[in-house]
C-alpha cells in the first residue's frame, strides 16, 4: 500500500507504540508554549493543516491559541487516526502525507517531528504537499542540521535524519521567505526535544 519502508513503519506497530509514549496534559502544555511563540509572527490565522498529526496534540495546543480556527489533519497510522478523528470540528484523513488531498489550502500548514522520519528521496514530494497545503504560512518544526545526517532511532536505522528542511524548501520555492525561527531545548520549562522551528511565508 505504501511507497516507502518508513511509511509502513509508522503505519504499523511502531507507530501504535509511539502513541502511548507521547501524550498527556504536560505534552499539550509544552506544545502550547511553543506555538504561542510561533504565532506571534503570524497575522490572522483562521485555518490550519497539520501533515502527520498523530493523535492531534498539536491541534489541541493550537486550539488553545486559535479557538475559532478551522483545523485539518493528515495521519498515516490507523490507531492514531481514530483518536485524531474524534476531536470536535476537525477535518481529518487517514492517509500518507505523500497522498494528494483535495482540500482548500489553509492559512498555516505545518509539520512537527515528521519530515525527520521520511525517506529522504521522497522529501521533494513532502515539500510539495506542504507548500501546496498553505495559502500563506509554512512551518517546519524538526531536528536541524546544516547538512543531512542519519541518526539511529530507538535501535532502528533508516528511520531518522536531521537536515536543513526549511532551507531546502526555500531553495525549492523562492516565493517562501523566512519570517522567524527558534529552538526549544529539552530542558526548557516547556520542553520540546531540541526541536528547531522555522516559520516561512509565501510572498
């Protein structure tokens, strides 16, 4: 059903187990703090799409800050999708982010801890889906490295890479300009596992 080993990996048992490791009020609080910093640099965001939403914790955090916004989400793992899809007033699809989705673009489209797990050969497709999902702002919150590097992930190879995702997107789509970026340290009072976020805007 899937084009890559990484999609099968996250759609299956490993993706199921990820859910239990990453949930709870403290996680939502930390995510809310991160998005509060990011949204300071946006204007009138009324719709949001997340590619790779898992059970929707980012959506719940954003809803704390954007209570009147419309939310869309795409998630490949069936177990996660069942929880995601019961969030009130959300439009959700159980699909790979590589799949074209016939939805209207949103003011903000983003990934958080998702691009790092994709097959590097498929990143141009992921960038295209993310770019096309947005009518204005594009956000990537991932592990940054100036050049691509593979990292062992919970004993698995070929499952996690760090790179300059935002830089690659801006090179690929010159209409994107960097608005701001930030780093969330894993020892922050609201930790986020050393993520670096980059907010871009379509000119």
